[in-house]
C-alpha cells in the first residue's frame, strides 16, 4: 500500500482541524462532521493498493535525463533550507520516473567528460540507482564546466531509428567555468518531441562542500575555496546562469524552468503527458501486479453523507420557518 497525497498531508491536517473546530450543535451532527472530515482526509491521501489485475501499459516513449554532475551541483542554495542542488535533482528525477510510468529511460551525466550511465531501459530500479549514485566531482578532479560536448553527445544519442516519442530533461545550473563559448545546437530541436531544461541555483549563489581525498583513507568533506570568487568566509560560490539555460532550452525547443521547488515543473509534466496520450502509441500487455486507486471507496460514502446533510438541514430550516409562522416556499 502506498499513498500519493493530492495536498501535502500537513496542509490537509490543518484544514481538517479547522473544519472540526467549527463544531456543530448536537451529538449526532458532530459525529457526522467527524466522519465527513475523516473521509475527506482519506480521499486526499490517495491510498493505492497492490492489484494483480492491473493492465500493464507500455508507453512508446523514451525519456532521456541529461544531468550535470559537476562540483557546482553540490552548491547549497536550493529551497528555503538551502539544500544541495544535486539532492533536489534526484528528487525531481524520481518524480519524473513515477509520472512517466511505462516509458523507457536513459541517463547521461557530464562533468569533465560525458558518460552514458544507462542506455534506454524499462527497468526503473537501475535508472534510480544510477541517478542516486551522482555525487558531484572532487575539487582535485574538477576541471571546469562546459556544455558543447554534452549537447553534441545528446544529439548523437537521439540519432537512432527508434520510432518513439522523445522526451529530454536537461538538468544543470548553467554555469560555464571552463572558459569555452556556448555554441548553438539548434539541430536538437528536430529530434526532441518534448521535455524541459531544469535550472538549479540562485543568483546569490551557494557554497560547495565537496569530497577531498587525502591518501587512502575515507574522504573528508570541505567547502571549496577560491580566492578569486569568494564570499566573506572565503568559500567559493556557484551561481546559476539562466541565460545559458534559456539558450539551451531554445535550441532544444522545450521550456526552461527555474527549479526553486519541485512543484515548479508539474504543469509542464502534465502538458507533456497530455501530448503523449494524444499522439504516442501505447501497448496494453497482459495483466500484471500493479497499484489501483481506492479513493472512490471513501468518495461514495462522503457524497451520501453530503446528500443526507442537505436533506436534513433543509427540512430543519423549513420547520423553523413554519414555527415562526412564515410561509414556506
């Protein structure tokens, strides 16, 4: 059993408490109110249970992750808690994998070099493990970031005879530290059906705690130091370059999204999924073990309770008006 809440559980909890504080008069009315709030809370949880008769849907879709694994992705400037960019990227990829259930996935990472970590596969556990293994580069190994090599590699990865709907998510902070000029890669647009460029980081920047290997022992983690680009604490800062990211998005023909929270990409994902459902082919295979929704088990009694309350209070209101001697329409 798993849950996939519509609203965050903490927010729904506040709403439910507020509804209970509006206590109705009469013990039975209050009991119905408690049942109503409990059903509403359960519907919001979106509980899903294992089902052996769920049809297995195979999407004719390829999803390619192109992920920046340079040291700058270790910068601590994501969200209100100033979390690491790379951790937020992993959470975003997990969300995308869940939303594109039935698709094939591939992972390309880039730093000093470009690597195809995982070729296209429907085995999402392998894809998850590859993404979770990303940990940035050490200070000794990092040689600066550029995008021309990875964009050319991506173009080559899309040059195949696969008759699929091609979705690409390019994920980076957009920072170029290698000194190279970003070239145009407009041919990518002809090979990509949908996707997005996800940008991480802030204009203020964040310090980077990177692994430092000394001898054969376990690595220690220290903040990167650079006396040419430092703050008052002499820590190097990495800042987002949205100009580069917007240019890459333009070459790919996909939207650019500044990722300050995971929900920033929800509308784009929904739009892509709608396009896939309208244009891409789907193969329905034999029944398999999957998850099925259970919200309607709670929705039906909730609707019945609402109808009962409507009739009950309407009659009660009518009786009160009759007692006062007023005609009832």
